[in-house]
């Protein structure tokens, strides 16, 4: 029962994170003013952080080899839920015609450009996750999100929503580009977490467990973080 419960929570939290990013994609495309759209997009990530949902681009910075399958599974759930949410709103009266301009710019880009832009997004996502965990101020989320959206950086989960909204055919080239962006997001985030690992392990969030046998170690880490927080010295 414990294993099922942990797997269920991992799955649902990953799906709900994808839904929230999908809703962010909808308002970004529907908004006639891009600055307003990018501002409102940040509500999705803020909710993910507050409710402790699982988003690949927020967790990948703490990658270790043993977490590879969990991160792939997390991204798959994020992407499916985001794509389904984005597609669902194409069936409504909301004007999403701007989506074709957004997607064409992404698909007509070079692969190395997509990868570099993905690294930029990964860096911004790390900044949002880390700074919000430290200060709990909404600007720590809003500013990095507006930064990467206005700059045109590539977010692998959001792209699943954008591609579904545009109803594009997922060719091998599209799949390859998306895979490259997945890796790029990870590299951009890990630049801040791997070159100078934290002296205190509680500074890293870690990739959450998928099955019950990992719960004990995960709970110990959470307990240690809580104790450290009470002393006022570490992030939660």
C-alpha cells in the first residue's frame, strides 16, 4: 500500500504540474499584451512551488544517475498533461490564433539555438526554485519567468502545450528538437547545482521518490531540512 501511495502521489503531482503549465501556455498565447501574458504565466509555477507539485524543469537540477528514470517519467507526465490542457482550450471560444506565430519561430530555429535557449530557461527555472525556497517572495518566481518568456527561451514542458495547441504533426525532427530542449533545460539548471555543490545536503531539494522503498530516506532528508529551517540556516 505504501508503494502504491508513493507512486500515486508522484504521478498525480507530476500531472497537476503539467496542467498548471498548460494553463500558463493558454494565457500567454491568448493575451494581447505579451508582458501581461508572461506575468500571468508565472502563476502556474508559483502554484507548483506552493503546493509542492513535481515539475521536471524544477527538479532536474538535482539530478543524480539513480534519479534518471524518475525524471523521465516526471517529464512524460508533465508533457502529456500540459499538451492535453493546451489542446482542450483550442475547443473553446478563446482566440489562440497567435499560437502559430509562436510555434513557427520555435520550429524554424536551428538546433544549437534551441539548445542554448533551453539552457537559459533551465538557469531561470533554477533561480526561481532556489530563490523562492529561500525568501518566499512572489517576485522570485515572477521575474525569472518573465525573463525567460520575454527572451524566447525554450521550456520543454511548455513546448508540449504550445505544440498541442498548434496541432502540429510530431515528426522525428520535432521529437529530436524537444529531446534536445529537455537536455538543455537540465544542463542550464545543473550549471548552478553541480559545479559548486552545497556544503549542506539540505540545500538541495532532490528528486522525489517514486516507490515506497525510497520513502524512508526521503523522509529523513525532509526531517533534516525542517530541523535546519527552524535554526534559520537552510532552505526548505
